[in-house]
């Protein structure tokens, strides 16, 4: 069985989104925080499309929960860090 998170401290404090603000439940940073990003890359290392799909679902939830935040800002936050994402 593969560990869900590659870092020991990440296993103790899951770095998952907390709605409606989409802050990290583990550290309080804007989600996905750096630890969540690393854990997601590890978890989806054999399924990059699955990672994009998962983050896209979270983005849609964030767009609904935070209608006052610019959609482009949320899209950049949720998807802009992925390997192969275009830099603007």
C-alpha cells in the first residue's frame, strides 16, 4: 500500500481544503499549500489527468463558494502550479 502523503508530518496533519474559504486544514495557508501540492503530485504521480480533474472539481467548488474572488485568480491558484501549466 502506498502512503497517501510522502512527508511524515503531512500524515499527521492532512493538508486538505477547508470550505468555504479553501484554506488548508493542516496549516491554514491558501489551499493548495506547498505541502498539499507535493502530496497531490505524489498521490497522482501515475494519473496526471486524474489530478487535473480533482483540482478542477475543487476549483468549481471554490468558484461557487467565493463568487467575489476573480475566477482567473482562483484558476491560477488551483491549476497554475501544475507541471506543464502555461506561465502568463
